[in-house]
């Protein structure tokens, strides 16, 4: 089962970050990032996020539409998701450097 998408982000127009990242735990080579403005221009700003995932992962070998009869728990299913919308995400992918915490550089001038 795909992780649920946050209800406060129903479409691309409400996406909170400038970079839209997509990942899949089944397919390690299927990770990517897209500019929100380009996705909205190509797919439309009111496109639901489920449709965005379906369009991005259209050639996934585990997509449910390709295996309509396989409802078994042993058959992998497409698990493409937006990792930045999960509750455990550490920080957004497009955090400006000015908002990041300061750090001490060893060997710097005093």
C-alpha cells in the first residue's frame, strides 16, 4: 500500500516546496527531483498528487494497472511516493542556505 499523501496538499498548487522529489523503495534507481513550476506548467497546477505520481511512474513494472488480477500480498506493488511530504522528513530539499543552522568550522580564525 502506498503511503498516504497529506490531505493539506491535494494538488501541485498547494505543494509546499520548490523541488518535488519522488522515490520508490522497490526500485533504487527510480528516484528523481523535478521543479515544481515545470511540473505545474506541464501537468497543470490543479492536478492531484496521485495523478502526478501516476504520470511520473507510468512505466513502473509494479504499477497496479499492469497487474489487475494480482491482488496477492506477495506481489510487489508500485510504492512511488513524495518523501518530503512524509512526517519524518528531516528538512525540505530546497532549504535556503541562510536558514540552515550555523556550524563551527574547525581551524577557523578566532
